[in-house]
């Protein structure tokens, strides 16, 4: 039994996603939950879908009006910063985009994957980065969470 009664459902709609990423995603979500200060108030579930660029592009076009694949999409089902309970939402990642970005950023696929899981989960909890002050808060928390997982700051200047 964990300190945080949160069910994490991971599914794949595309090939090429290593099975080891399930444990990585679980660890990232639980650490993000812990460090965010959000409290689980009952049975709660988050869904993570590992897909490809083609499906992600359709979702991005349908829900955000952007006809291009993107690395991560988050679909919260709770009000921002409410007690964490029930179906929290969905995080969807696109494999080809993650692979390409990891190479461009000079980081490992696993580190980039972990970063985007944390990023997506913080969106589920109500964090955003539209305004500069929101971005500073969210990126600071992401950096703190990733550091606790042994992952370098993805926002650091080279």
C-alpha cells in the first residue's frame, strides 16, 4: 500500500514503448503528487496513454485546434487544485515526438519521458504556464521533482 491511494492506468495505442516505462511513469506521478502538496481524498485514478504522432496529431487538432503532433496532452477531469479524488484525467504522450525532442535536447528518452509525465500531471492538478508567473512556478516545481528523481533541470541554459 502506498502513501498516496492513486490508481495509475497505463495503456499503449502504438508499438515501440518499452514496458519498463510503466514503473518510470508511476514513480514520476507519485513524486509529482507528493511534492505538489495535493492530497488524495479518496479513490483516485489517472490514465496515461502512450501513443504515436499520428494519433496525437488527431487529438491535438480536435481538442486544441493545432494540426500537428505534440509531445504531451493533458485532459484534466477535476477543477484546478481541488482535492484529488475520482477520475483525475488523462495524459497522452507521442513516442516519435519524444524521441526526436530527446535527441534535440541531448537527454535520454527516459529522462524526457519522465519530465513530460511530471509536466502533464501538474497540468492535471491545475498548474499552467500561460502567464510568466505561472510558468516560473510550474517549471520550478518540475525542476524540483525531477531533481529528486535524479534528473537534471530540463530548463537549464547550456
